[in-house]
């Protein structure tokens, strides 16, 4: 089986947040898939953490090294379909990429993002709640 994992899940694991152990256990033995936009979202998450003083550059670099070790399959998403989802559900395109990914692969979505979780439910996408 496989799982679509979003940015919140990856950030939680690579920055050693409280949910890390549970997330690792939940994903063991699963094929992990994410849209190719994940790389850029990881970078954006770190820039946001820099601005709030939550992390320094050295810790971010270590976290990125951990990120590189996660066996992820990054896939392209059809932009037109993602924009349609964004419009229909009034969400950011970045969120729509994950939803479209889950719909394309018919895999459940694992997220810590409540807004994304609610949008997935509205689209009848199977979600795994942490």
C-alpha cells in the first residue's frame, strides 16, 4: 500500500516534533508519495521558521539531511486539475497538489494540517488522522 504524505508530516519528522515517533510508526513499510512541490514547501517552511526564530541555519541543514534520507517518491501533478481543485474548494494550490495526488493514486492522505484534512474529507479522499 501507499500513503500520500504532506509537508506537515515531513516537517514534524525531520524537526523532531512530538508526533515524530508516531508518524514513523504509521508510515513504516508504506510507499510514501508526495507531489514534487514538496521540496519547495520544505524550503518555505524553514524560511518561515527562520523568521519566527524557531530554528537556526545549522539545524535546518541537519533537518534537510534527514529529509534526504526519507524514501519518498515525488510525482508531478497536472496543474490544470490542481487549479480546478483550488478554485472549487477555495484552498491554496499547494494544498490542492496533495489532494490531487491522493486522488490520482487512490492512496490515503496523511497530514497534520486540519484545513487540508477537512478539504480531503469534502472531496471524499481517504485520510489518516494522527
